[in-house]
C-alpha cells in the first residue's frame, strides 16, 4: 500500500500505525477532510543531545552578560509578591 503526501481523515484513522511509522521515518503528510486541507503531520526535528566543548564555548561567548543587580531586584520583587499573595493582603 503506497502512502502519498496527502491523506484523508478516514485513512488516517484506519491506517494510523502505518502513517505514524512513515512520519517517524521522516515522511510528511497533509491531512484532508471532505477534500479540504486541515492539517499536517510532520516529523519532529531530532534534538542534538551532545554539545561539543567548542560549540558550548562559542555559544557562551555570544550570550549577553546579565545585569546581576536587576536580576536580584526581580527576585526580591517576586518574593515580596509571593508573600503578599500568600498572606491575602
């Protein structure tokens, strides 16, 4: 049974395992209902789990320097709001 790029809702229900296996293998499908396109099934990008030391260093070098005083002020303000809300004041 051949799988095309477009599949109707009825076929999706009847052949879901076959279609999901094809998506897992990298295929994409457009889902239709009564001849109108209603959605897409696309494989998720594989997230790289390992980051080399050089890549990490290069990314870190481009990261903005945090304003530690502003960060601490935000933490203090959040803490005060949390206590006020918890006390019902």
